[in-house]
C-alpha cells in the first residue's frame, strides 16, 4: 500500500517542483509604456558605479542610429539616469550583440524598475538588460520586443509597481 502511494506521489511532486521552477525562470511581466515618467537628473551624483549589460536581439534591425536612454532605480526614490547610451560610430546595439556600460549615479537599494527610451526611426529590439551594483543584487529585465519611439518603456516591480509612475 505504501509503495503505491509513493509511486503516485513521486510523479506529482516532480511535476509540482518542475512547474514552480519554470515559473521562477520565465519572465513574469511584459514591458509597459510609461507616459508620465519623471527623470530626476539632479540626483545623478556619481557616488556609485553600476554595470549595465544590454543584449540586442538577433531579430532586431542590423544596427540602430536611434538615441537610447536608460533610467533605473529602487522603491525609495533613488534613480540612475543615463541620457544617451548609443554611439552609431562604434557599433553599439548591433543585432546579436551585448553592450556593457559603466554608469555612475546615486547609490540605490535593490533595483526594481528599469525603463528604456528610444528616439529615432531605425527601431531597436533589446533582448534583456542586466544591472549590477555594489549595494544591489544583479537583476535582469527581459524585453525581447521592439521599443516604441518617444516613450519610456520598461518594467516596474517596486511595491506592486507604484513608485516609478508617481
């Protein structure tokens, strides 16, 4: 009797843990537009350094001349802003590539929101953006979609998504 119960429960436990792991690994959210995003450029004193790695999708345009900006921060109002990451002459954001930037800004707690801004006509499709800092765990935001032009587009995982929209 015990062995029958074990034979029945073992596959169920396997399925449960496999699905739980799959949920954890899959992107939880899709990027969203944010129409009323306030950049806090006065706060961009370079007291901390962040490594930002941006992978461009293999289904993106071959290259972009568009202007790409980035903003990320924590749930406490600390924000890092990079007004222009692109450099059309250096091959930044080419298809199937990863570009890494060292960005200085205010120190943050755990990064929980990240937005990209694109201005131009070429188009661009990032696959993912990872941020690593001294006081924050590495975090990756998965885009894998074209960034619309003229609007902040990204993720807000702060306290139910309320901070960055304020």
